[in-house]
C-alpha cells in the first residue's frame, strides 16, 4: 500500500491504471477510520481492480464554530486499517495543496442541499461537492462508494455527478451500526458513557417509527411526534431536526404512502450525530 500526498502523482498513477484498462474504485473519507468506513472499502474492493481511498479533513465543509480543528485524526492507525482491507493507495493531500492561495472555484447543488443538514450547516454541502469533484478529478475513479448514514450527502453527490456528466458510478453502502444500534461515526469518540446512552435513543426512535408505520400509522406529524418523545425524555439530547422526506427529491412528506426517509440530527454533548432510515409501508 502506498500513501500519496502529491496531487500530480495521484493523477499520474490513476492515468497509468486507466491506460492499463484497470477499474479504479474509490472511497473518500476524512480519516479516523472505523468499521463503517472499512465496510465501504470492502464493497469498493470488489468493484474494481485498484482501490484508492482519500483521507482529507476538508476545511470547506466545516462552518465557523464547528469541529474542524478538533476533528479526530490518527494517520498511523488509519494506514493499518486501510491495509487490512486491501487498499492500494491512500491519497492524503495537505490543505494548502487542495486549496492553494488564490483558490476560488466551488461546486454547488442548489435545491436538495437546502433542507436538513443544509439548513443547519450553511455552506456544508458546497464544501462537500467541491472537494468530491476535486477528488474525482485527481483520483479519476470509475466507481465511488459513500455511506448511507450521510443520506443527503449521497443524494447531493448523485445529483452533482448527473448534472455535471461526471463519468463515475456512485454507490451507496447501508449504515453500519455498533452492536447497541448506534450508527458508526468518527464523531462517536466525542461521547462520554452517559452521552452514549442518550445517543442510543436515535437508533431506537427509528425502530419506533418503523413499528408505528407497520401498525398502520401513515400521518407524518403523528410519527414525528412519537419519535421526538423517544428522543427527548430529558435534556441529554437536543434535537436539530427530525423529518420525513421523499428519499429522491428530499421534499417533505405529510403522508407516508411509499418508501420515506426519516432523517434525524441531534446534539449529544459536543457531538452532532445524524442517522436515518427508509421507512416503507409496503415492506412492513
Ligand atoms: O463523508 C465524508 O467523510 C466527507 O463528507 C467526504 C465525502 C469524505 C468529503 O469530505
């Protein structure tokens, strides 16, 4: 496994692989890898001949007062984990190489970035689409795998790829959970044992919503009211949003009559956690 920091060197390697007819699969990450990332990598490994991951804590997707500075980083551990799942190259550029002085170009998806995390984190998705577009131009992947925990991010990237005719197949990987149900996230490291208990209400509330829909409840306000009750029996957790939306358009849903995205973001201590489920009245 190679670690490449240089943009031009990464482009050169990818160009060689492409000329040799190799399929390049890619998993972009911000590092501090966990089992969730490794699952994306295992999936990507099967889709291509060479597997590249990026480790880059992207400053343009963090707002003022967010956790860019203290975002967890551990390159040595990440290298070992990446190697254990067969990564060929870690692309790990420096911030000044991705955004050199004079940098002024951004990629923006307009509509589906407005609700949910887009409302709570203005500019976040502009930073994500910009860095992912840059990474695609550098790594030149045929296939890229993203986690469904960041469901809105996945849909935003799909939209960007479609709208800008990018020749990359975007695949989603189901959410990977801890044994107790907590969705895996690098930010879980911020949680104290008590906070972690409160955080478990998030995945529990998704289960409660599923059960309600299975019992025949279809009105969004009723489902959302119950989910909120499960999330906030006390002050250990602060809801950012709890919403039911169409999984494709991300438009709000008032009546559940097809697969519907239940998306949750909540603050637990210093951590802002997100989770979601597709709730389908047909399956239930
Ligand atoms: O999901 C993430 O870790 C990041 O948003 C991504 C896609 C690596 C872009 O920085």
